[in-house]
C-alpha cells in the first residue's frame, strides 16, 4: 500500500486545528511553532544560562535536550534518522585512524543521507511537505566538517593548513556530550546555518561574552585557555552588544517574506510550467516574465527560513562578527543569505556569493581546498549527492556551470569595450542586471520543478535562447580584438573556479 503525504509526515498533530483555521499545511505550522519556540529558548540561554551563570555542561545539555525535543515535535519518529546518522559518524570518527577517518565519515554520512533521499523520492515524490531530509542535510555538513577539522588538528601541521583550516582545526576528539550538543543544538537544527565546531565551542565556553565578568572569571578563563587543547589562544573576553534590535528586525523581515510567499505563490504556481496549454499559448516574453516571478516567490520561502534561523542564533549570542568602520555592531557571522545582494546583483557570480553561504563554505572546506586534481568535478559531485537525486537539480547545476563560464568570458572579453566612459559602463551594468535576472530564472526553475521532461519542454518553448546566446559568446568573444585592460579592476580578474564552487554549493530553487 502506497503511503500518502499525510501518512508520511510524522510530526505532532497538536496544532492541527490552527492549520485548519489558517488554511496552512500542518508541517508548515509545526515549523513556525518550532522556530518561535527556539527563538524564546535562545533568549533564555543568553540571559539566564550565560557562561558567567552556569557551566559549559549545563549549556551543552540545554541546547541538546531542546534540540531533540523540537526535532521530535516537528518530525516525530523520523528524528531517529538524525540520531542514526550522527551516531554512526561518531563511531567511525572514534574507531578509525585519524589519517583517513574523515573520508570514512564522509562516505558514511552521505550514504545514510542518500538512502533517506531515495526513500522520500519513492514515497513522497516531488512533494514540498516538510520532512527529515532538511535537518539531515545540515547534520551531514556538521559531522563531515568536524571530521575534517579533527583530521587537520591531529594529523596535519599548521604549515599545511590554509588560514581557515587553522582557525577551525580541532586538536582533541570531542566528548559525547560536546559532539551531540554540537550536532543537535536547537538554534540551527531546523534550517541551519552550518556552524563549525570551534565556533560553537567558543560560544558554549563564553569566549565571547554578552556581559562583562568579574576578575575571578578572568583568572578562570586563563586557566581554561591553558588546559583547552582546542583553544589556540582564542579565549579573549569581549563584551558583546545586545542583539535585540537586530533580532527584531530579522524576525519581521522573515515574517514579511513568509507572508509574501503565502499570498502570492498561489498566483504564480511553478506547476503551471507543466501545462502544455501554457507553453503553447503564451508568448516567449510572457513565459520569461512568469519564470522570473515564480522563481523569485519560491526564494521567499528560503529567505523566511534562513533569516529566522539567523535571528534565533543571534538571540542566543551566536553570530556577532565585530564592528564596521562606523562602530556599528555586525551580526552576520551566521547569516546564510543576503537578500538585497542576491536580488540586486549584476552577475551570476554576485548572485551565487550571496546565496546559501554556509554551504559554499562547506564545499570549499571539504573539497576544493583539499583535492589536487579535478577540483571542480569533485566539488560538483559532492554537492549533487548532498542535494539528492531529482533530475531538476542536475539540470540546474549543469546550466549553472555553463552560464558561469559564459559570464566569465563575457566579463573578460566583452566588458572592456564598455569601460571607456561612465555612460557605456552604466549601459553594461544595466544590461548585466536585466540579463542576470532572466538567466537566474532560466537556470533555477528546474530546481523547483524537479522533473526532467517538463523542464526540457520549458527550454524548448523558449527556443533554448540563453543556451544559444551563450554558445555564440563562447565562440565569438575570444576572437574579438583585445582591448586595453588598464581600466579593468581587480574584480575583472577574479578566480572563475571559485564562481563554480559557489555555483555547485547553491541550494536554491
């Protein structure tokens, strides 16, 4: 007997009445309840369970227990998969030689995640019902990043490490409490972001404090620094500014994104692209406009989840990144997306840099900075397996790689022709902005549509024009006469391979 969507979702039915009243699916209601609860718990952790009030063990237990409770409320018995993947990874981490342990953890976590991906595609194909795969993907990033950080700390010398790897290296195997608290802490369980182990331990131990502490605690911190093999002299005590204003602003922005999604997405459903009448009876310009609006509205769902998750982290004291040049506190260390940066970008590269930044860092840390040959191939392979196995994902990745190469050639070979005056440069920037909006819709709709044949039909209904223009640029642009590069900026010579890493990392529509 085939399972229905209602059967497949195993979360709490407590607020079923609220879902009916609001005409909102139960899984979405539970997600909102969970996130608002986490926001309140974050305030409790920051104000009443701060490092100057309680021990690190208490903070570990508080984060772990509440993470498990919220996970069970939202996913029911499916939460066993979170425990299963993380436990298996921890066993592998402890039993294997640190020289190759990280590879075994990566294979173990990806295999477990892939099985869950396959299970969902069999029983709940192309559904947007909230399920355990989302948190499982985040936990996969956590356990694999930790395994590589432990490998760096125990096996590799500091000279072999990049600055980022040195910063995140872990020189002592985590205890079970430290490990499972890191994996399940409630702030980032539901929607990320990916927080690295060293940063999480700094938060737990109060190496960045929200309040000044007595001199007795300063002495304790000096002792802790001497004994903590993972500290690397990072126990500087800093008084953090209050995050309340930032939290309120992010919560309001998140709710506005959710409201826009709920109100407008029914007017532009992505499934309409499967309608043969729509593809046959509408003009190419109407279809492009529809793609742009529909994909933008889908992005609001991600904006809502990521911005709210960022607010939760900030409310607990996570995410402070220092002060800007005007002395204004910045709370963007756990931000996963820059909405204005993405929507107003003038190139695919800029768009990618502002989207799912945590996954970009994860892919760069695990693959691109470590392999010596075929860096991009391995990066894309990891990104593809991590996302799942819907054909639409791979169409988006392939088209993203192609368009990235095209945009690189365009910037290097065609853009210099427009740098002779402010007017021509403004013209180029304007065209780039418009083309970026069209191209982003063209290459990402398949990520939402998921299916192969319907996506191909959409390409054909648009005469594959972006592909044709892209091929023409690749053939013609390198043959154009070279223009003086004196007006080029350093940005012109940016590393194109980095663009592809970020493209592979993007978990978008």
